[in-house]
């Protein structure tokens, strides 16, 4: 367990490196991350973006089926220099596990994910932080989002994560509106007493949130919340670069970013069982290039910098030197 809280370190001006993609790394290491995906639900165009369940329960099942691989990925990121790892809880909620008929076992999946991250941390770098990171169910979900968040936040807090990271929010409407869903998530997480960071996804190269809301609107809505920081995530580096200055102007707390780098819809998805929903194509984003961009993010005020989908331990290894940690 770290000797200083993350809030204290950020207040002191520290720069912290976060891990990279977990689901994409599991996929690369041969773990099936698509249980529950259906061809019929494949997104046909941008208008359906955010409503698909084409990726199934994503990497949730790996926590029980390939725990050693999950732990190994966490360890690889820590050895690469990550100060923060995110538990593999992205879709371990009841609502998503329902897609494979495993909703009654959600606590088992979720608890195992937290344990694997904590074990990796304790064995490689006890001063690193474990973020309990989880996403909302996909947009078609009609159940009680607040309850899903409450249950997950409580369980992760019980497991001993260092802070909570409700993520993949702001780019979709699960219940009320993208911003209202962010507020709900932050409030519910803050009730555990742990620091809460919000991960806002799908930001745009116009400097706005996915549906055009400004970061000022987001910051105003979150003004009454007990929030430790806002991170932009799961967006392309150029989109994050367009938005970080806007976020900086609108919000005075700690900010950060973890971008994705080429995780594309696979046009052959569903044509055979071996064709996954996403294909990894990192293109121009070599570890060196990603690190250069990360150093720009630091200049824009980012204090937490990592990677999302398709970033790998090599990308994270290039960050500490680039961001002067
Ligand atoms: Zn991502």
C-alpha cells in the first residue's frame, strides 16, 4: 500500500504515469475478450456508435478464465514504470455479465479483478496505486445505473483499491444525459470515502465532449462533487490534445489523459469466429511518438498520463522520461 495518497502527490505537483490498455493486451496474448458479442448487434455506422454490444462483456471473463495473464499484464505495466494500474473491472457489472448469463456471479468477477491488480502492485511496486476502474453498461441498458455504480464502487472499496475511476463516461447516455451520468457516477463513488477520478471518453478534435458539450458545462455540473481529478480517455491523441487546454480552462483540479491509438472496427467482424470486433492497428503511434505527444499533454497541465486501447507496455515504458517523472 502506498505511503502517500495520490491526492497528496498530485497537490505536491507530482507527475504520475498510468498503465496502458488491458483488454487489447489480453487480446494480443490470446485471451478471448469477446464473450457475448453478437454479429447482429454490430454497429453499422457512427449513428449507432455507443449502442452496440458487439464487443460482448469485453475483457471481464479474463478475470476468472485467465487470471495469470491479467496479473502478468498489470505486472508488465508496473515494471515499465507505471505509478498507477487500473483494475480489469471495465465490464464486470451485473448488467454487462447478463449478456453471457453470468450476472449472478458479478461480484466474483469484480472481486477477482481487484485482487489481481492489488497482488501485482504488492509484488512489483508497493508505492504504486490501484485504480478501481469501471465503465457504465452500454447505452441500451434500461436498468438502474445508479445501483450498478453503487454496488461496484462499494465492492471495489471493500477490496482495498486506492481510488475509484468511473470511466468511459461522457461519450454516451446510459440513463439521463452524458453529463448527468458523469455526476451520478462521481457522487456514488465519492460516498465510499475514496478519492474519485472521472474518465471522460470520446472527446473530439473540436475541443468538446462527444455530443458537443463544453468542458465548462461538465465542470459546472461537477462543481458540488467531491472529485479528485478529471482524465480524458479512450480518444485519439489529437482529440485529447484539442481538449486538454479546454479542460484546463474549465476545471482547476488535477487533470490527465490516457489515449487510444488505433483500435479500429474490423470490417471482417463476424465473418468467422476468428475475426474480432476490433483490430489493433497502431499506425503512426510508436512508443516514441506517443511519448512525444504525452510530453505535450504535460505542458497542457496533465499530471496523470497513461494509455488506453492498443497502447502496450512499450508505450508506457517510454513515458517516464518523456514526461519528466
Ligand atoms: Zn480505450
